[in-house]
């Protein structure tokens, strides 16, 4: 009641669903998964071309591509959130 008396919307920042947080987690996991799949495919092709056992010579590629994929997922989430917030500000004005 005190929030309403001060003119603050209690549903705006407190409780309720957090779509941006869920989107960030989803895109982070999707990006990490795509990075892991890409690392596996690259490692498999290198192992076949050079006659090496898979994963024996290339562990850094897994870590690098998981980090790159996760970072790209978070960047995409940031861009989508920024675009949505700017659209909301334009609608309010």
C-alpha cells in the first residue's frame, strides 16, 4: 500500500515473471550447445584428416567454442532486450 501511495507500480519491478532473465539463460545454453556441437564437428573432421584420436589433441577448441557460443547468445539477448526497451519507451511517449 505504501508503494501505491508514493505512485510506484508494485508489479513493475517486484515479483512476477522475468522474461529477459529466462531469455538470457535460454540463449546462453543454446549458444553453448551450438558451440559444443561445432567443436565436436571440427574435432571429428581434424581427427579423420590427420589420423588422430578424437579429443586427444584439441581440448582447447571445446572450451573456446563453448565460450564464444555462450557469449554470442548473451549478446543476442542484450540486443533483443535493448530493442524491446526502446520500443516500450517510444510507445509511452
